[in-house]
């Protein structure tokens, strides 16, 4: 299909910009003036709408169908939230509005902070981080500030990360100026406690893990791990990417964690928008509160709400204003529609995952044969060994059955990984249809592997050449200039 | 257990438990040690129905004074520009709204092509060669750029002008210790930055960051600042207002290495500060150091054009601790809003919006001066300007709001000696009659 630039014709336009009659013209001084106009598209409004509508039909969301993308928690995003976030009192509120003109927004932020404290079992929250990975980085900045304050920062340089970790964890550690110590996974899929014990000492600043892990397994030794870190005087960081497994069942604070980030776009239904926005608030134990970013929403003694900048030990700001407010509206609304029933949400997510796992293990290999939490990781290594069908082939073939594929080739400890997270959304009929498709694909691999290799067959494009894209990157439209994109 | 977002019936549950081989849902959690279980219901208010929820949030929203209820001249980084209906139409398509990052390109051509078109628009606006798929906001993309130039130059000092948005500077300073960077600020002189000050400060620095128009609304002598940075062998990073780029020169045209900024003005509602999008574009030589997602063109098995996430070896899921950033989630939907808005405008509309801002703010400046107020700086401006109000600006704001008008931002919040200075933003949404009202209230 055409690019919007290829639909463009000079002289067409969609906008009319009102201009008050008699308004004098002001010239931009020549030294500042634009010399050549940007080549933005020139289309009438209906062409614009048709273009983006057609593009949307070439996309797949939770609204389209089942989306078991592991570690991403692709649950239903309630439509009422879109209406609520558009209320003029929220959508047209300027972030520099005075506190007395923003009482509703500040109360919402304060209430959200309170709910997140209860769900995580911790003492203070900053809503500011814009996404999970920024929550991680902010958390590590707190670790740095905490140990700087204690005069131990020169000594404590190491952050311990298991080999199952999300790639953001090590990247965040580097960006926060720490060094990484890797720890192994044991045969049951838990962190290898003996390996951990050998690596944690007075040079350790923190541990960074997800629990349940990216294998979808709850670490059975979590209390032992807590003891090791307590003894070393190091902090524990909880990557909340998998919080959907344990809401109302077990809280990171009760597991011994000192810092948690929460992915509002996963557990609490902020729609992911094809890549964002997200929200990555962090919750911390009391001793870390003085270091949190400024400002925080507070309730004053007189019952009014305000922003507190009075934190002399604060790390500063990690994002503009108080954070992605529209995300807060949606997640707050979502949590209010569950209340204490958040537990039912997590239980259903875990039940759905175990059901799909029970139906698929066997035809697909399972390295750690335990009950799972909200997700699980199968391996297509048996299909690869016996028939030459890879996890990638299985993923592409699933598209032909109308499902979004699971996460593949992650976590790295599982070869030919297929990481499946059904979430609590979905009827049993949908789960069964997905299982039937996965089982059919395993049979197809044996009977006619080419049908997997050629997949997908009926999407808007066939399988795409990612190697070519990276080798000679074309990252913008060339406007008919044949010499572009050679410029690398 | 009934809930509108949950579907399993009792018989579904029984059958599923049987298939799993356990007798209860509780048994699924047997790996959790007793000591870490909550063992009580969450202490939260009872669940609300959609109707009750709507009433509750409408009540909260009603206690905010937004720009539909109060005439506002607030800016200082977030602006009350018009956002056309087509933006809502496109962003509410469930296929865009409820999709994840396009890891599986054959399922995601819609969002991938959109980002490719967005990257093109950002490169056209800024005069740069390569744009990423968006960052969190104008603050964090500036911090991201510091990481890029540190690794590109091997130097650890960053110069930033004091006339750059204070929140941008704060975020850069928050990131600096982890990045191993030292941040040096260059003061303004009469509202803009002196190239000689930049030249002196930039010696041995990786880059110079400045804002155009700057936080006071003044137009910096940008080409001279870039030349001064270049004299000291430092890269230049321009923080720009996308809506100014129909009338103001593109940073790529005056030698910047990186152009970035806050996208909100172009297609996002203010929404109390977010979510919005930050944009970041650079010259070709930085393509493999860019933070975040980038979409590239390729072909499918039939040789037809398609789009994929590319240059992923920069990214955290491949490179882990050696990645160019830790970003995964970005602001794609808001960037899509930006693309739809810029498409709605077209080149002509972009220039006209810029001209309307320029002309209306010039009218406001003139009328305020005629009413006896003094401008804080005698410099050309775009849509925002600083005016002395004769007493503490925070008191002026309070009194003006009592008359139903928000006159602007108190610069004394961030700058010493500016307690009597108000920063006034005039977008294309303001009318001459509203400007008269501002003059009446302030004089």
C-alpha cells in the first residue's frame, strides 16, 4: 500500500487555520527564517482518514483477537477508560495549573499512589517514571542515592541479575553506572541459591529480579534469597513486569523487596498503543522515600491535595511534570473496577495459563515441568530437531490461524522459546481454539514443514526480510530521490 | 466470581482444573511459601460498576480548572494548541490502540508503516537524516542524547544553556551521575545566550544543548551557538518546538548533530503533562548509536515492500548491558497522533499555525506594552514572551485567576531575580478579544 507521502498532491490540504481579520503580519527576522518548507503530506481530510483506517486494518490488537505475547500482559483495555481520559477536566488540564485548580487530578494521583502501596506492600510511591525500563533506571538511581547517603557507594558497585532477566535490566544497570553480576538458574527454574550465595557480598548494591520469573515460575526460595541480601546489607529490586500473576495473593514488599516498578500498561490495562505509552511507577520501602523523584502528590492535613517538592535528598526528576497523567486515569479507573477482586483477576490469569500449558506440553517441550504462574515457556526444540521447524516458523504459522504469536526466543535460557501469556481475558473457547491451532501446527511440522516455512500466507505481507533492513537501513521516505537511501 | 472483564464459568473452571490435574485454584499457587502470601483480601474500596466509576471520575474531573473553563496563557513547555478530530478518530482505532510493540511485523504493518511515516515527518521538520520511533518526552530524549554524544565523542562534559527548559535541565542532571557526566550551565544575557560564553564553556565538552525558541520564548542566535560549539569541537543539540518549524529554520540546516524536543504541541492534548511524545533525530553518522526503536523498509518473500523494527542490535533485548539505551516501551500512539496532526496540517498549515502564533503573540506584546507593561527581554520571539508585571508574578496569577483568566507561568519559580516576570504563551487558539482581556486583567 502507498505511503501517505505517495498519496500527496501539491495544493491539497486537510486543515483550515483561522486567521483573525486585520491581524497584523509579523516577519520572522531573516536569520531565523525557514528556507525550505518540510515536505509534509498534502492530502484532503477524507484521504487522511482512509489512509490511516487502511493502515489500522493491517494491524492486530487485543481488540482484534487473542494476543498471548509473553511478558507483555495483553489484556482487554476497557473502553470506558478512553471516554474518561477524554473528559475536558483531564484532557485540557495544563500541567502548570495552580494546585487549587487541579484538585481532582492531584486527588486521583494520590489515590493511585495509595492503591499501589497496598498492592505492592510498600510504603511510598513515585508515579513519575514513564515506562517499566525507566522505573528500573529510577530504582537504580535510588539505590545509588541510598548508598551514597550511607557512604558506601564506592564499595557497592555490583547489581546481581539472573540469566532469565529482561534485557532492560542489564541495560538499566549500565545506564545507572553499576556493574553486573550474573547468577544462574537451577534445574527447577529457580535462581541458583548456591551460585547466588557465592556472588553476594559487601560489594553488592542490589538484586534485580522478576518474581514470578520470565519462565513464569514463582521462585520457591524467595525467603532464602531475602536472607542472603539482608545479611549483605544490599537492596532488593522487583521488576513488576509479571505482577499480573500475584495481585492480592502475594506482595513484593512481603517477599522482601525494597523497590518495585509497576507496569501500568501491563497489569493495569493502559493500552499499549503499538509501542506506548506506558507507565512505570515505583514503590519503595520507607528508608528510600527521601530519595524519590519530586514532586509527589500529597494530601494535606486540611484535606486538600498538593505537590510536594520538599525532598532535599531527592534524586531529582526523571520525567516532565508528575508523569503520564492520562495513563494514571486509565489505570486508576481499571483498579477501581476491580477493587479487592484484583485477586480474581490474577487467579484467572494463572488458571488460564496452566490450562493452556497442560494442553500443549508433550507436543512441545517443557524444560521446567512445574505448575506455572501467569505465563509459561515452551520449547520448539523438538520440532526443530525432528522436522526442522523453528519457534519462528511456529509463530508465523499461528498468524494463519488468526492468533498473534507468543514472544519467541526469550528468555534466553530456553532454546527455541515460545513464551505464552494468555492473561485473564479470554473465554475457554478462545483458549481451546488457540491450543487446537498450536497442536495442529505441531502436526503440520511433521507432515509438511514447508507450510510453516512459507507462513504467513494470508497477512498483508509475506515473511519479511529483517536482515536486509538492518544491512542497508532505509529509515525514511526518499521522496522519489533514487539516490537515497544509499547514504550510510 | 463475576466481573465484566472475566469470562470463565464455574463449569469452565472445573473442566480446566481437571485438565491441569489439580483440585482447586489455590493449588495452582502451591509454589508460594506461606510466609509470602498475603492471606487477607486487599484493603481496597469495593469494585465499582462502569456507571459508578464514570460518576466518580466525572466528579474528580469537575474539580480541575481546565482551558475549556478558564482562558489560559500558560505554556512553559506544554501548550494549548488545537487538536483536530481526525487525531481522535485514528488513535481510537482498536487495532492501533490495543497493539503491543510490533515484534511480529507481519501482524503489525499498520503501526510499522505509520512509524516510518512519522520518522520521515520528523526528519523533514528538523532537517535531519534519521529519527527514532519516539521517546518518553522532551525531557528524557535530551538525557538520551547525552548518552549518545558521550559514547560518540568519548567526552564526559555536557554544556546546557540556562535558558533551556528547567525541567529538561533537571532530568539531564538526574541522569548524569549514572552516565558519568558532568553538566555545566551557561547563563543567558538579556534573554538569550552569548556565543562567546558557549565557546568558552564548550572546550573539552561532548556537546552543547540549547533550546530554540528558548524557555523565555526568545529566539537564540542558533547558527552562532552551533558555530561556537563547533569551534570548541563539541556537538550541537537543539531542543526545538515542532510547531515553530514551519517558520523557523530547521536545525539540520545550521549544523546541529541532533535535534529533539517535546512533541505535545504537535497533536497531543495537554492531559496534565502526559502522556506525550519526545522526538529525537540525528545526522546519519549517529544512526547506530540512536536510542530506542527505529523502523526500516525491507521486502517480503514476494519482493513487496514492508516495514520492520531495524538496527535491533543497538537495543537492550539483544545487546543487554551494552545497549545504546534501556528503552522498550516508547510513545508510539502519541507519535502517531503527531503524524496525523502534521498530515492534517500539511506544509501550508504548519506555516500558517506558526504565523498565527507569531502574529497573535506579537499583538499581545504590543498591547501589553501600550498598557504600560515592560517586556523582560528585547528579543525576537515566537509564541511565548516574558513580561514584567510590577509585583510578584505568583500574586498576579492568583488575582487574575480570581477573574477567570490564567495569565501565564511565574519565571521566579526557576530563575533568581525574576519574581516579577510572567511567561505568557499565545497559541493560534487565542483571539484578539481574549488578548484584550489579558491586557485588561494585567494592567
